[in-house]
C-alpha cells in the first residue's frame, strides 16, 4: 500500500525515529530460520529474543537498512519467502510479546513513525495519529513486483498476487493482533494516488 515509503519520508522530513515493524518480524524469522529454531520451539524463541539486537537506519537512498547484531541483512530478508516465514512467526504469542518490548522501546524524542500492521491497535494504541493505508490487491502486487525486480529478485506477478492475498488472510484471521484498522484511524486508499500527495496529506494531519 506504500506504508514503508510513506513512513520513511515522514520520518526523514521531520527528523524522527523510524520503526519498521514488518522488517523486525522478517529479521526475527530470518534469524530463527538460520539457527534452526522452529515456530513451535518456545524456549528457543525466548533465547533468540534475549540474545539478538535488531536495528534500523534510513540510508541516503531512503531505504531502510536492517541489522541483526550489527550485521546488515536487508537484502536477505526482503524476499517473499522471508515474508511468509515472518507471517508464521508473527502468529506466535511468545514472539509477539518479546518483539513488542523492542518496538515500544523505540518511542523516543523528538518523535517516532511506526510502520506495521498492528501499530495503532496493539503496539501504540495511544498514538497521536494513526493512519491505515489500503489499496487493491492488484495494485499492491504490481508495486511489490516493481520494487523486488528493481532489486533483482526473481519473482512473478501472479505468484506475488497469491502470496499477498494469503498473507493478508493469515494476518486478518490470527488470534493475536489481527490485521484491522483502529477505530480512530484515518483510512487512506492509495490505489490511484501518488506517494507525494499522501505524504503531504499525512504531514498536514500532524501539523
């Protein structure tokens, strides 16, 4: 829907901190998979959560750089395979309770832009402003396809459409922190709008 791009631009414009929740879950799932820690291994998940430091920085290009214990892993966690893994781990209460501590610790002056599917409902229910972005599945898949192809990922548009639909279904139906709009969120459909217009609108809502 463009939430990553929107979050990056608002954070950069205002000089605020940025939390990319999706990248956090991808980095956690990637690390767990690398270490052979299955979603059912609650003890292993707890150890991983305690021993692993995740950090995010906005590069000069505007892209979010993801690090696990200081090691840059951005390209390795951006593929759709890692997205499927992240959705699996995100459904586990032990994972969410561990990572929510990390997310809330990012709320620091002068401000924070938090990008994620449960930011306004679970992680920061008292946020000053909540934005819920939506777009048609076809447009979301096309945007994701263009983004991944620009990074030389081997993807097909049809497969992306199916994977996005499946991930949405999983996230919306999970028992813990399902994907829903907060009751006080401003809903913006980005399907037919340029990102510059949306950044301007959201920045105006913050003023």
